[in-house]
């Protein structure tokens, strides 16, 4: 086996929101008496994510930059989304109620969808003897989320940026997870959907990587996979 260790990103690699981030925001806001279109909120969510990442030094844990850690970050995130979507500030205690409901919603199994190719691929990799780990920019809820999605048992270790206090593309993140697996970078393959984070970070750590381009949204061709069906063959034989 060319790669006895396989590392995975999570969002848009193994799971995605069942509807959209905007749809979840829309349901929560509707429960509080504010009706907004999911498509409009989706644009606001994506713009806010880009805005908050723009001035973040690569590899820096975004949650530690806010008072209150991840709660402070998501509070600021919601307030910016709400202002962008409505043109007005989210007053307290409305913002606190909305944030609490969003926090709960994004921790529910029904909010997320595991891609159809994930479990068959993980099962095959495990049958082949590969050791699996996670390297994901996510908050502290990820280990519990993977449990309720029935994915946690596939992984020997789950690296979460908020817990590790660093983010991809910092190569130290990959090396820390590999150290817990007792593995060598040259024996590992990382799979993720963001070239600037997954490919760049893994390669900087000396780890080979493959970019997953589901639905062709990245417009990539060489070296990318449209889904996970071909991954076991790559793990056995190597990248070409």
C-alpha cells in the first residue's frame, strides 16, 4: 500500500449541510419572526466567511482572536450576516437567542448530509488496512458531530483547529495529527476540497494530497477527484 495513512478534511469532503447554510439561518430567523430568503442568506453567509478570513494570517486559529473564543467568533459572524442581510444591527437579546438556536441547529444530525460515497470509501480503506485521521478547520463540536453522523469510529484521531489552536494551511497541524498516528509524512495522503488550505498545507508538511472537486465547482482537472470512488485505488497505488 502506497499510503498506509489517509487524512481527511470534513466540510464539503465528507459532509455538507443537507440544504444550505442559508437555509439553516433562514429557519432559525423565521422562528424568531424574521423572514428572509435562504438564497439571500447563503450569499451573506459566504461573504461574511470570506470577510472574516481575509485579514487572518494563514494558519491562525480564528476562534482565539475573539473574546469568548468560538462563542465570540460565531456571535460576530451572526451579527455580520444579519446586518448584511437586513441592513440593521441585531439587537440584544435577539442576537443571543438567534446564536443559541443556530449553535443547536448546526449540532443536529438532521442539518447535515454525509455524501453517498463516504461510507463505502471509508469501509474499503479500512478493509485495505489504511489508518485514518481528520485534519479539519472546525470548532469544538466536530468530534461530537462525527459521532452522531456515525463517522467517528472510522478515525483513530480527529484533529480540530479550535482544539489544536492552529488552522490549515499551517503544516504543524498535519504533522501533529501524524505524530498521534505514529506516522511519517511520506506515508500519508491528505484529501480535501480547498487547494489553498488542503493541498498547500499538506505539501508544506511533506504529505501528498489530492483535491476533491465535487460537482466541478473549483473548475479543476489535473490531480483532482470528482468524488471519493477512486480514492482506494490511489491509496493502494499512489498518485500518477
